[in-house]
C-alpha cells in the first residue's frame, strides 16, 4: 500500500467526496440536457444558469463583476431602467468549468 494514500478511513472520506461530486455532475448534465432540448433557449436567466452550473446566483454576480465570463458567454440586456444578466447555455457553462476553483 502506498504510504501517501493514508488510512482506510481517509480513503472512505475521499470516496464519499468523489461520489458526491459525481452526483452533482450527473444533476448538471440532466439540467443541461433539459436546456438543450428547449428550442430557442440559448440565453438563460441567472437562476436558470446557476441551477445548471451548481453555483448560487450570488457567485454568478461576483464572477460577472470580476469579468470572468467572455462577451460570447455572458451579456447584459436592458430591461426597464436597468440591465439583466443572461448566460449562453453552452459557452457560459464551458467557461464556468474553467474558472471554478
């Protein structure tokens, strides 16, 4: 056994973390497939995209403020007196996976 791996208890914790992450990925894929099957739904509202990406809308707002999304993946659309954020259903997810810690 590799001494750098650690005890069986540590392996159990690591396995639980991996399984949890796989479950999150599975949910994200299911949510994304629903979006792809919605004709004409190229641009998503923050809450829709956050659900697919597995982050909060607050995190999205912070990333937008930090300039982490390209102009192709994110846009601001005038609505009333202000602007609303919209996220491209495929490009933003690809970029979000790149910027997530």
